[in-house]
C-alpha cells in the first residue's frame, strides 16, 4: 500500500494509516524524497559509483583522499567523535555522535510516526514545510527481527555488540584494527600469519527507550566513567529523548585477517562435553576460537533497504501540515540538553588543539562540527549557540504555522503568547494567552503566563486575579508557586516569597520533569535574590 506508483494523497493520510498499524518495536525514518541508498552521514562521501552486489553498498576508500575530506574541519569532526567514544564507550559514543552531527556509523530513526512525518515534510536547514506538489516524500518503516540487538539490555552488552564481528558462520568477540607496533603473528597463540576473510560488524536496530534502559542498568567501572561524564537522568531530557529516537547501524564489511586454525565454540556442545555452564552475555553464538579478527580494509556496508522487515511508504507533498510539533522542543539548546552541552564542550576542547586562531561557531552548518538542528530565517551568527531572540522567533514561526494548519490547540496559542512575550510584544502576547485560556480554562500554565505578562506591564491587580485562579486549579503546581513567589517578592513579602520559591524547587527535583531544566536555574536565581534582600539592613 502507498507504493511509488500509488502514493498517499498527502502526509496526513499516510500518518493515519501508520498510526493504525503501529506496533511496539517498530521504528520509522522520514525523508522529503527517496534516495537509492540510506547511508550514515560519515560514509556518504565513500559510496562507490558502481554498485554490483545485491544487499551491499560498495565503498571506495580512495574517495577519502579527496582534499575536501582533509580539511581541519573534517579532522576536527572525526577526532571529536573519537573523544566522545573514549568517554561514553563505542555504543553510546556512536549514538551521541549521530544525534549531534559528528561522523557516525548510525542512521537516525524514531519510534513516533508523527515525528517521522515531520521530517518527511521539512527540509534542512530551516525545517519549514516543504510543499512541492510534483514531488513525493517517503516514510521508511523498520520492523524488528531477533538478530539486530543483544538479548540483554545493558550498555556492556551493547558495547560488546558494537565491537563484535561475524564471518564464515561464526562470531568474533573482538573485531579491531591491528594495534600499532604489534605484528599480526603475535596476536595468535601459534604465532602464525593467519589468513584472509571477509568479516562484518553486527547490524543493529535499537529504540531510545532500550538505550535508556541500558544506561540505567550500567554496573561497574564503565558505569563510573559514564556517570562522571553525564548523569543518568540527563539522558531523559536530551535531543534523542525529545525526538523519541532510535538508531540503525548497518553491517560494515571488512577485508580482514583471522587465525587459520579457527575452532567453532558452541555453548550447547561445550556444556554437554565439559559439563560447564556458559555465561549468557546476551551476544550471539557460535563463537570463533581464537575469537579475534583484524580489520584490514573497509569494502562495503549493508543496504538496510534490503534488510528483513524494511518497508517504504510514499506520499505526495501538499499544503497539508504535520502539526503540534515545535522545532525548539525537538532540538533543545545546549543549556536545556545536558548531552548536547557535553558534546559541545568536547568539540570545543578538540577544536582548541586542531584549529589555529579563533574557533568558528561550533554549530555553524558550514564551518562548525555540530548540528544545532534547525535554522531560523535571518538567524544571527553566534559563537556560543543560538541567540535567545532567534529561539523565540522560531517558536513564534511554529506557533503561527500550527494555527494555520487546521485544528488549533490551546498549546499553540500558549507558545505564541510566550514567544511574543519574550520578543517584547506584550499586548499581542496577552491576547494570545487569553485565547489559550478560552481553549482550555483548566490549564494552569496559561493563567501563570498571562499573570507574568501583566506583571511585566505593571498591572499587578489584574495579574493577581489570574494567579488566584491558577492557585484554585492547582495549589502546588511549580509554575504557580514560582509566579506567586515573584509576585510576593515584588510586593515586599519576602518570607512568603521565599517559602513559595523553595516549594517550587522541591517540585522540580525530578529531572524527568520537562520543567526541570527550563526553570530550575531561573528559580534558583530568584530565590537567591529574595534571600539576599532578606539579609539587607532596612
């Protein structure tokens, strides 16, 4: 259904179909057009012009010698990726590198068909609606098969999965490049040269929920290393979490060298002959012994379009919008997303050693190495990330576009009001806040926002009415407490202001709370101002 010859009439027709068919374990990828192959960003420049092997994409490493791929920026991206892998491990390091624009072996997918539809109708870099009537977009659907992730959900198992190899019907526990300064013959017990073989990395398909489960199952020294880098709860408010992301890693085929006297270790036969239990590490059997393969040359990668469980669904581009999604929520800023902040710091550190003179903006799409996600029209160039005014303009663009797209939600007027307030347009901000309240009279955030707009306009009496209404709906909502605390602070009632702000902070202690990153720092600063005022002599 919805083939290239018989596509859906618009994206919402396809989205309704995919929503009805959605099952647990299915992942999606949306693109504004169909391409012959789906290739990870770090390998697109290596795709050979002539392809002859079904199921594989031949790679030409000589293309890596192109001067365009020997620039300081190219080296900067690769070395930043290597640094992140050393900090987070090969599995998490690759997943993070893919999310934030560094070179990677992975392909982005999502568990949410609506998010896939958003990407299928938005074109980089601005991600505004793509309406070219004579073109077709596509959503790819990947169904899970048993052989594409470890049976144990843990970072250790996932790391080992990323490091393993497969060839000649057996699995190698170590599949690595030849270590510098060590002869091949020294790596096998009998000191022999070994023989040539084609060995591949293991194909992977994993959802972000499974990655999160793996992170929370970390044990031992590896756990200490990762937790020293980022906190486990920080992953819940990352870009990948916002996009309900997942990852596909194609199998990569290498001309390799293995021991010429390989034995096959089968756990069932070993248990029968030796009477020993073989520890279940969640990884596939049978294993090779010696369980080591050396990478010599990358020759091809898996064509994931030929993978079992792959389907493609086509639709015609039209004025129909995928609504209710906001770019600023799909791509949180480094100050809101701790994983982006860590990656930003890593890229800055590596760039300071590689780039002569001043570093260019880290997330500039032409000269930088990280992907800031989207770009607002006429965006201001900045070294330290997106300017706040551009974030507000982007949110306003999305709010107005969502309102024009059909069914308007309370949240769309709320986002408009918030953006206009940030941009200093208080009159129109208040109008939008009132529309939001009329849409949903029980939504506390809208009353709080209207009160803050009124307080900024020195209309405290009207602000007090909105806060009283919000307080009746939810007395302990953190945003109500924050606004009441600010209101009391402005009127000199310092003791009650302090109590309200402290209670609001307590309510924001859970990092899974979406408000946590957004408001905790602001609340802490306001509380500090209140306490400072309390200690000043009258």
